[in-house]
C-alpha cells in the first residue's frame, strides 16, 4: 500500500508508513487478529497483560498514533501533505495487483481503498 503512495506522490516511505499503519491496524483489528495486536501492545508499549485483549489492542494503536503524530510530530493525514483521493482507486488496484494482499487478513482493492480513505 505505501509503495503506491510514494510512487504517486513525493513522500518518504517512512512518512507513508506512519500515516497508513495505525489505520491499517484499526481496519484489520477484529477477534481473529486481536492476539497479534495484544502482543504488540504488551511487548512494545508494556501495556498491562491482565487487561482484555481487545482493550490492549486498541490502546496499542492509540499509543502508536500518539508516538508517531504527537511525540515525533509527523503529519497524521494525507490531506495534511496535500494528497487527495484522486488516485486511491488505481493505487489500491495496483497495491494488490488486481487480486489480494495476504497478511493478518486478506485485503482486496476495496479494502485498501477504504484504508486510504481512513488516512484522509
């Protein structure tokens, strides 16, 4: 997904990842993926392991966002860096090469486009 952003627009890979990652995490978070985000929260941010998994996962995403956007001061949206939705559909199709991106959850072009929209 990010490779399409930096291919179409003049942004660094790191900034594109920073903007996309928390939204991707929110998008794929559900009962089937919660354990991965629970591990992330407890291992990276040392969130209390005794809290419910979904609570830890959501808090981990919030903490990551705070770190990237408040502590580091990175731009938090694509709009802030002058990127609109003009190319979202074609970027999403190219990102999954017309099929699907495998990962925690399979992502089709429609999913990727929704994630780009979440980043606006």
